[in-house]
């Protein structure tokens, strides 16, 4: 039985499925076009009111500042599309950077980079197995992994930052083409790759089908456990790659880095229309969500907004994103489906 067959069953006579479907289509259309309109209005307001916002140097800096969030959001989109969540990505970034730094000094640049990426992939694989095979809620599983992996980062680095001696390691993040550095091009490539995977491949359709209705996906013959393990592993590999790039930018592997990054990534995805309940995601929306988060953060920096007020703004954005997700999916506080 295919996903199309599952979705093709006609509603019973007298049912309200058709109006509900129409309302859902309206919400989805508004979530896609509405978030683009919000971004355009926000960008215009910031360009008009924030000094130096539109300068080429600031725009380039803005893009560079969202590379970590954007690259991770390209795979977090798929995790959320499954109806799952991964809170361990920030710890994985730190751990992978430390592993890459230590391994580069001991084994050389190629093996050091590979070790960092594979360390992230191992974390993602473990998360996927615990969620899919052990049946542990992904929120709890990855919350535990967040603490465990952060501890591993400190243990691997002996509690301190690991300096990198290899000059080639620094060139990973500093290489530039057409005026844009490698992290920006890598983020763009990740958007393209995972956007195509999610929306143009059988695997991507299986991810959306699993997130939309897991039991129906099982009945349709999909290997749900394998899909979940694969997506979490991809998330880990991308987090490992981000850890290597971040260490290259900083010139060291720091176990204390990226704290709170997971909330920024999830906020950007939800702002971009990815449903926290699964089954709905688009890369175009995620890109806009990432840019909104970046513009707000950049503007607060240019206006010298104190750090503690920035926490309020970021928390408010996350709350609004979740409320928007509830509205988009037709939920109301106090009601259960």
C-alpha cells in the first residue's frame, strides 16, 4: 500500500473532512507566503532604521553569522518532519570540534577532519537507535545525549580548549570564492542537498509520511525504524561537520562552545513552517526562518542591545514560533486531537 493510497480514501458522507482540508490548505499557504512577507517587512524596517545594516560588509557578516544555524537547520528540518527533535546538536558540535582538534594534532589533517565528522555521526547514530529501537521519546533521549556528549567533550579536551597547530586546518573556514567564505557556500550547498532529498526523493517522502502518521507508514510497508536512525545519523554527521568548521574558524576545539545553539536551530525551523508534530517541512521556509533569526540578532548587535535583553528577544521568538505552529496545525489551547 502506498502513501498515495492511504491519502486517497474518500471521506464518509456528511463528514467535515473537506472543509477541514480546505482550512488546512489555507493555513499552509499563509505559513509559506506569510513568513516571506514577515521577512521582507522586517528586512525593510531594519534597513531603514538600523545604521549600517545594508552595508556590504554587514550583509556578508550577517550571512556568516547564520552559517552554523542554517547548516544545522537543513537536517533539523528532517528530524522535526519525523515528529522528533534533537537537543544534542550543540553538544555534538563542541564534541566534534574537540575530537577534530585532538585528532589533527595526532594523526594529521585529513584523518582529523574525518574523525570529527564521524564523532558527530556516531552521536546521531546512537540517538537514532535509542529513539527508534528502544522507543525512548526523542526529547528525553537527546536531552540525555546533550549532557553525555558535552561531558565527553570536556573529557576529551581535559577540560580546556585544544589549540590547533596545523595551518591547513585554518584554511577550511577561511577559503573564499566570489567574496564569500567557505561556510556560507557550505550552508547554501546543504540547503540544496537536503531540500532536494526531502522534497524530491522517495526517502524524503517517506520521512514526511512517517512524521505525518507513523502507524499508517508502518502499515504501508515503510521501515520506520531505519528511516529514523538514518535521519538522526545525518543530523549527527552534519553537526560533526559544523563542529570541524567552527573549530577551524576559532583556531581551537572548545568544549564550552555552542551552548543554546539547538534552540536557535529549532526556532528557525519552526519559524520557517516546519511542524513540530511532523509531516510538514519545506527548505524554502527554513531558509527564511534562518534569515529572520539572523537579521534580528544582527540588528541587536548593531544597536548594542545588552545581552540579557537579547535572551528575552530570542525566547520570545521561540514562543511565537511554537504558537504559530499550533495555529497553523489547527490546534487550540486546551483542546486535544
